[in-house]
């Protein structure tokens, strides 16, 4: 309106607040995606360990019962 003057300091503070909010949001989103990535890697490694230790051990026994039980245990541990 009329009579209002432009306050540079107020605008600067307002823009700095928005900048800090943006940076904090970006860091938070990055950390969230890194957590998801780490969880995915841990899940893949755990699945590989279960595959090697349970399913492959059951296959090496040659027993059909051990194969079914080993597959069931591996599937339940992997799929959940």
C-alpha cells in the first residue's frame, strides 16, 4: 500500500528462514533414503545368508524332506 517502505532486513531474514527450512528438508529426505537403502542392503545380505546356510545345506543333504523344510524356512525368513 501507500506509505509502506521496503524493509531489506525483514526480507533477508524471511528468505534465510526459507533457505534453512529447504536445506533441513533436503538433508532429512536424504537421510531417509539412505536409511531405506541400508535396510534394503541388510535384507539382501540376510537373504543371501539364509540361502547359503539353510536352503543350500538342505540341498546338499539330498533328502527330499530336508529340501522341503529348508525351502520353507528360507522362504519364510526371506518373504516374511
